[in-house]
C-alpha cells in the first residue's frame, strides 16, 4: 500500500498531511562543503557585498564567516533543497530574494538562530541592489564554485 496524501479531520480541526514516497530529497547536505564555496565566490566577485557585520549569539563577536553568500547557499541547499550546480536553480533562489518566486520566511532564514539580528531583510535588500549583470555573475560564480567540488 502506498499513501501519497490524505485528510484527517475531527470536530475541532481539519488537517492535511502529505507524504511523498516517490521522490527523493537531494543528498547534497552530505556532499556540499559550503564553507569553502562562499570563499570561492568572493574570490571571483570581490566587490560583492559580504554583509558579515552580524554578531554571533554564541560568541558575542562579529561572525565574519557568516556572509551573504554563505547564507544564500544555506538557504538554497538546506532550506529549499535545490541543487547547487544548476544555473536555473540559482536563478529561482535569486527570484525568491527578489519576491518574484516563492515566499521566503524570516523564521527559517539562515542566521536567524545563530546571529543576534536576523540578516533576512538586509540580505534581500543587498540582492535587490545588485544589477542584472551582477546577479548573473553571482549565479555563474556559484555554479563555477560548486562544479569544482
């Protein structure tokens, strides 16, 4: 028996549960060394904003390695489950940041749990300030960095 979805209801609540047993989630969480990738992106694009001025909740110091690109990678791979080596997937992520695709939630944004101030709004603003050419260069730099790993 294969259950793909169903409804459960009671007098007080009606809830929907969905289990998709036919698809597999990407195993990139085990293969993506994102700590190195963000540095490769900044080497390719040194003028890209780092947005790394946030204070760590744990240490009380500036978390310099917690950058716009590192959070973008975490959002892309771990929050959205998108593959890191395809341009189209990165374009979808950029579209999320630009409010042109899927809704992003501040509560699940990378850095929300580890930084004193959630970088959600300023990261989205930083992406909005980029020109189309800069966004395309960012997508290419991300694909290049992940293709090397």
